[in-house]
């Protein structure tokens, strides 16, 4: 039927290898799994579910080298519909900045988590509002243009939603 069949092989002896470099090539580590090896070590795998895994000992695991003057980016889609981009700003549809700027664009919110328990630490909402969950430590001060809405305490002081309790607070005040 014209199908080329190969031995499954292994990382150290791929089923399809090069004559002068027999530990570099293509093999299959399991049913419906595609693997690539270099130097006798598995470097790339596509699992039966389509998950792509890059294995490396280098500090750089993945590189996009675009010759487009606007730079390269990664587009993330769900069922053919673009949901997110990350990459050089000028290369992302809609040009978010210059070719040397990093841009993240999402169809919805952008969420950051700095732990391994799926807790949101920072969220940029689709409407542009930024939610910081937890403490915001700023060593150089904060510049605000526009209104500030505060609930809770400022420097240990109780703050009314209408700002009335801010009147008369002196620098270094610690109690009512």
C-alpha cells in the first residue's frame, strides 16, 4: 500500500537514523508517539494527545528565529479561533509596539500566578483594570493619574469610601 514502516527504535538507536550519526534520528517510544533524538538523547516528543515536549539541558529550550522585520510571535488558538499572542509587539496583529518590545495580547484577561497552586496573584482584566491579589510592595513610590478608590486602611489608618477620613492625616500618623 506504499507505507514505509520502520522499527520503533529508541533514543540511542532511532528507527530512522543517519548513516554517519546513528544515534540521531526519529523513533517511537510508545504507541502513537513520535520522538526525535540527537546524540542518543530524546529531544522532542509528540504524544498521542498532541502534547509537544521539548527536552534539553540548555538554558534556552525554545527559539523563534523570524526573518520578518516585525519579529516573531506565538499564536495560541482554541478550535481555530485565536485567543492569545506572545512575542515581539510589532509582529502581533494590530502592532502593539516596536519590534524590540515584548507584547502579550489576549482575547480576555491576562492572569499571572507565581506559585504552583493556581492562585491568581495579578490579573489584567480585558477592560484594562489591574487586580493585585495580596500585597503590592513598591519601593520607589506610586504615581497615579486619575482617581483613587480605597477601602480598608492606609498606613494603619481607617479610610472611609468617600475619603472623608483622609482629611487631617499628618505625615507619620499612626493612630486615630
